[in-house]
């Protein structure tokens, strides 16, 4: 996969496949096409009560697309629940290109001027592909996900692809669907248009919770 560039990457996402590396130090990329795909239905997003209280208390300043590469580097860090990462230098460069073209975004949690958590993903039509998230403070990645989902709902997105299902994501309503069902949903979503910035960048916690109140 030495000839992969951002155009190839977007075509791959439109078809339903995505790249990963074996490890941070492995320069090779491999196409992943799971038989069963993780998706988080936006219309059925579940917001746990404790997390709702956390969002309301506003422990973090939420920023959008101000530190995309730093979010990727945060996701590439080793953590207590993972020893390694699949985010290598080629992944950093490729998704940096997508960000520069407006096809990738980050949701960031800041505290006292320090980036303490967030997530990033790819946007194509009305589909959003969540790539990775990280936390340096309790609940930071979860709060970032809440703000992402509200932004996708307001922006008219139809599909939130989580790639895989984890225990962390199950609590929000993430489920697995067969590859053929996923590709049908993906095809329909990529034919539509969505606006990642329709929700104001400075949306207040209560505004975000109001958006989600119809799904929780």
C-alpha cells in the first residue's frame, strides 16, 4: 500500500474499508473490512445519567478542529487499557491530509489550557467514521463523544461508524451489523450532504443536552 494517498483513502471509506497498521513502528498499512461492523445509531444514542451530570457540570472546554494532530498523537499514546497503537507515521500524515481537505475532524477536551482528551474521525457525505479517542482526565473521551453525537445530529448525519464494538462503546448503544447491511447504509449516507459545523462551535452544555434529550 505504498501508493495510498488521501484520494485513495476517501474512496476506500466510501466502499467500507479503512487502513490500520500492526503497530506504531510498523510502516506498513493494511486494509480492514470487518464481516460485522460497529455502528452507533444516532437516533438511539444512550446518554448515561452520570455522564449527563458530568456534561452539565462542564469540567472541560470543548474545542473543535483546533488541535487535530495533537489529538491523533494522544490517541497514539500507550494507556492502561492498551499497550500499543495502530497509529503510525503514515496514518498521521494521511489523516492530516484529510483534515486539511475538510474531511477529518477532532473534538477536543481542554482543561486549564491543556488538552486532556478527545477524538477524531473522517467525514464523508452524511457518514462519520470514528477513528480513535483518548483521555488524560476522567470521562474526557466520553464527553467528547457526547459533543460529537450532538454535532452529527444537528448537522444532518445519517451514519456514525465506530468500526468495532467495545465495552466502552456499548453503553452508548453501539451495535454490530452485517457487512452487507452496513454497506447499504453507508451508500445511502454518502449520497447525502451534512454540515459538521451547523452546531455552533461554542455550543453550551445545555444546548448539547437538549439535542440529545430526544434520543436518550
